């Protein structure tokens, strides 16, 4: 036997997770919605894995310079958005994720992971708390699975969650003057 030959699932050419979509574009197509910003003049839709949002708006070099020198908005509206309310929300999320969230200060952003029992990443979250609600966003197409997992872990905690992806969009403001550019925007 040649030691360079693959062993295990790779030897047969089959994925380790039979039936998993493995991020294939055709499997994600029905889960990812199109951004309203694709209707903006000059918008060019991105290819997989970022389909559904604009790659650029007609002048990618100028847009990149704006991000480096002043400010630019990145459309991330295909990401899933969840709203979590209730008195136990931060303690509960702290117990489920890799991030210390119990004392997350109002208005502070954090990133967290939800891991499988074997330590594999199941979900990546970016979140913030406004004092009464924790807002989080996750990878495109994964919000329903995340809600299902979170609901299964609720037990006696005083938390309520909702997938509000259809009502909210994630926009990221980048650049050295992003603070003044995003004044008045929410989230």
C-alpha cells in the first residue's frame, strides 16, 4: 500500500458528511436573498460565496480608495439577523458560546462561536446588546438552523428570539472616518 494514497472518506472521493451541502452554490441558492442595494446604479453582483450582494458599484478601485482614505459601506444584507430579548439573554448566550458575554457593555460589539461537542465550529456570530435586546448576525443561510439550535437550548431561561432577517439588513461602515459617517444609523 502506498503511504501517499488518501485514507478514509477522501479515498472514495465522498464527502465525510454524506448529504451535507458543503457550501455548494446550488445548495445555498434558495437560502440567500438578494440585496435591495443591487438596484443601485452601477451595482455588479458578487459571485459565490457572496452572491446576493454587490461586489462593487461600477468603480471598484475608487470604492477601495474611499474605504482606505475616508469611509465606505459594505452591503452584508444576505447575513441572517436574530433578535434576542429577555432578562437572561446575555447569561444564556455566555453559556452557549465561546465568548464572555455575561457583562457585555451596552453598545459593545463582540464575536462568538457556537461549537459542536467535538469542538467544531457550528455558527459564527457577531453581536451587540442595546440594553434590552441582543442583536446578532450570522453567515448567509444559517439563521434558521441557529434559531433551531438556540430554541433547543432555552430550557428555563427567560429569553425570546426571532429571526428578523427579512426586516433588517447588515451594513458595515469601513474606513478612518467611519464614526462620523455612521452617525444616526442604527446598529
